[in-house]
C-alpha cells in the first residue's frame, strides 16, 4: 500500500478518536476526504454535553461516524446531577458506542482533582450501567488512572486514548486487557518512549486515532489534524513492527470492532 498513491480498496482503517466538532472545516468534506484514504469508520468524541449532542448529530448524518459521549476532565466541574441525567439519556441513543472521553488530567488541572475524580467515577458507573466501553484521557495521572480503573471499572472494556505511559505501564494495561490508542505522537522525532511501547506491545492491543484537530502526525506536525491522516500513523506503526500497513489496518480494525462493535 502506498500512502500517497493508490490505496488498496480491500483495506480500511478505523479512527477511534476525533473531535469533528472542533475541526474548523466543513464536516462533510472532512468525512469524505477521510473515506478517500480508506478511513471509513470513525468515533467522534464528546467533551461536554453540548459537544456530545453534536457528536450524535454527526453520527446520525454520516453512515461511518459513531459517537462517544462524556465529560472531559477539563469539564469535570460541569458534571452535576442534572447533566449526568442528560448524559444518560444521550447515551441510550443510536450509534453511541462509548462513554468518554473521561479520566484525569493533572497537567492542566482545569477542574480540581477531587472534581475530576468524582466525574470520572460517575462516568465509569454510567458505562457499567449501560454496558458501554470507556475512552480514557490520562495526562500525567498514570498512577491514579490505573488505580481508579482497577477499583471501579472491572469487567469493562477500556481504551486508553493517546497512550502516554512507558513500557511498564503498557504491560500492566495489556495484562488487564486494555487497549491503547496510538496517534500522531508516534511519528514525532522525540517520541522515543512511545515507539518502544508500540514496538513491544502486541498489535492485538492497539488501535489507531488522530485526536484531531490536535497532534497532527509528521509531516503535518503543528498544522490542524484530521482523520484522513490515520494512514500516516498506521505506516509508522508498521515500520516499527516490521509488518505491512495492511496488517496494521486489519488488526486494529478487528480491535476496534471488539471494543465498539463497529
Ligand atoms: Ni480527545
């Protein structure tokens, strides 16, 4: 498969983490251009009630788009009882495939830590109640994230989006059956730690993501990211593992199906 040339039509990629509502271009174009690169399925992620509603709107408009709904740790302070009820209502709609992104962010701390912790646990409970997988945001909060998940989220399907831990943490996650989301960072020159993880961890535990509009892969680093760049991430993973892009596409698509049923 050639990234810049003709892409085999027999393969397809699943983009597990985009924020379509935050991409400042016509969404129809974004979805169409992604499909042209064989990124035919994607999960668009909510960060609060409003963006979760938009995610659902996109999911109902576009066949290959699915929604994850939740409150990002930055917005944890907004998840009161009323919003939680609203979130539960939304979560029962068609094409909602996960709760998230939720988790802990000890870097920005836009919400207080107790507040983040509470919102995280509430959303884990919601995922359990509705039997949905969880998409986890963990920034500089590895210990606490792993602790909460082992205590509160046993038996649930877990995807650690934009995985940023080291190989030791990855091994713990794999042992627990979690999936790791790998994005554009893997193409960055300084991402030595992540490349070790990708090399060592079985493809059975990895899925592809862009986190667009953030974290565009090389050679687009610093520019707005989009789901259509997924093949660049797949190509880097293939190089690191010494396998074909096709293999990466196929296995990560199977994994995405295991998590989200799509
Ligand atoms: Ni995100």
